[in-house]
C-alpha cells in the first residue's frame, strides 16, 4: 500500500474514532492544587473510574491541548477538567460552575491530541483493515476466475453436444438440421442445451419423437462420456427440447493429474 493511501486511511480512522470519543459537549472546570484525576472524576461524575471514559478529559489551556490519559498520574493546578454534560452529577452543569476563560474544546483539537494508546490501536487496526480488504479482493477475483472457467467448460460441452447430436441429421453442408441454444447457471453448476427443428423439419420434438430424442441424447452422452456432466429429465419449452445437464466439479477434479 502506498504511503499516501496509508495516510488517508489513518486520517479517516482517526476522524471516525474522534467522532466517537469526542463528539459530546464538554463543560470545563479549573483543577485545584491537590486534585487528582480520580478525585475529579469522583467529584464531578460520582465515579472515580469515569476518568478512563472518553467523556472525561484534562485540558491544558496554555497549549490548547488535551492531556493523554496515560499522563493522568500527574496533573497540574491551572489545567481544566472537561466533562461531558450527560456525565456530570446534578448541580455541576449550572453555568456558574463553568470556566468561562477556558477555550471550548473543538473536535479538531481532539483529533490532533489522540492519545498514545488510541494511536497504537489505529496503527495496528489500519494494517488489519488493509489485510482483510486484500483477502476479500483475492477471494472475489478467485470466485470470478472460477466462474469464468466453469462457463468456458460448460460452453465447450454444449457446443460438442450440439455438434454430435446434429451430425447424423445433415442433408447438406449448408443445411443446419436443428436450431440450438445454450444457457448457463454457473452458480448452480447447470447448463441447459436447447434444440428445436430447423425450418421445414419436425425433429427434434418431444410430442411426436420423444423416444428418438431420448435415444439421440443417450447416444451423444455415450460419445462424450469423459465429460464431467450428468443429464436430467428432458422437457419441452415451447418449440424447444431442453436437455438439462449438471456440471460435476468433483468428477472434473478426479480427472486432473
């Protein structure tokens, strides 16, 4: 992956992460001498463990940056604690308690000040994302290649079947004895050969010549016995005789050296 693509992917993931972690409205209060992250979380939210939550941040107004949570062991008076409004205990959300001189934290600042632990998650998540994308792409191409190969095998079988079926029926080289079509259903490993009488002829059809058609189908399949196909019951579709055949992939693989 190019460096440019890697940078774009990282920016996208960081923006997504910051929207999740910092998309809440924060209210800031001054940190006093002797305060700790745990005591501040207990005071403002009622639970000291909330200091680990994205909605609890320590802000350095001098540098306009958020402090990494890995540095919460030592915080300084003069900094601010910023808490998501919905996390505040009753009474702390009143404007009189807010620090009016502290700048309002912006999502853009939060993106730039992503913590070291968050960055480490991003750095291993980005290659994982790329690897999974590569695996899915490789699987998709393999599936397409297999489908194309199966269609080629089915088309070749259909052409050979038609050629053998009509060979005894030729009156002249310029006169095609039957009309023919081939249709495929690769997902079901199925090919259908459709035959109908040519102009001025009545064969093949299942109304007047079913036994003859069945005999000719069996004759052709005996000649093509090495082909990995098994035929099903014949049926009529308008003027067409439909000969359904299933492509047996296991049989094909057995013949591969």
